[in-house]
């Protein structure tokens, strides 16, 4: 008897669009996004829920894409880094990361940005300590976190200003 379940069509709402591809039910969400849908902005690191490189938002909450199966995301709203901003119109966090040199190799950056996007939505005026706690599940081997925290606080101030104008 074969251990592999038959591949099936998996349909997900990703970044506001209905997307589908064929994959076995055992395929993780991050592998499905990268290989099935060719959304390669989401990275894969430890594959065991430790590093946070695979972070995506599901219904607005940051989750580890390596710990969830693609089939478990059916019917949910998935948001990947591809939706956060564009080169022409970057998100406030992306602008702040550039301004404060908050990335080096960039491997952790997509997951870090999505974790921070959810956090600043929930906590618009955080302390430095709160930012550090918010990104404690996103490991960065390069930066020492200092500039990431500065960038997050800067983006928070910009986002608060934009909310007050609206
Ligand atoms: S690849 Fe998912 S937490 Fe590291
Ligand atoms: S910038 Fe290299 S792991 Fe964070």
C-alpha cells in the first residue's frame, strides 16, 4: 500500500485572489505557496516552527507556513509578503526597513515584516520592549535586531500619523 495520498486540487484565497494548484494533502502551506503558486517571497528556514522565516498571515494572524498544511488554509484569507507593498508603493514598514538598514541577507525579512504588520495593526503605539517581544519568534542571524526595532517604531509613528489624517 502506498503511503502517499493522491494529489488533489487545493484552492486558496491568497492576497485577495482565488488561486489553485494540484498538490498532495501532506504539502505544507509554505511549500504550496512557493512551489504550487510560485509565490517565492515566503521563505523556508528550519521547517519546524522555530525561525519564523515562513510567516504568513491567515485571516490577519501571523502563522508559521511550515506548521500548517495547505489544505488547512482552504476557505481562509492568506496574505503573503507579495501583498504588503510594491516597489513603486512600498508599505511604511518596508520604507522604514530601507531607511534604517534593518536587513542584511534579507532571509528573515518577509516573515519579520508580516509579523510586524499584524503587530502594529493590533498595537499601534508600542514600546521598544513590546516590539522586541513581537518579533521574538522571528530569528535574524545578521542584524542584531537593533535597526529592525528602530524601523518598526518609525513605521508605527508613520502609520499612526496616516490614521489620524483619515
Ligand atoms: S521555516 Fe517555518 S518556522 Fe522556520
Ligand atoms: S537579515 Fe539575514 S537573517 Fe535577518
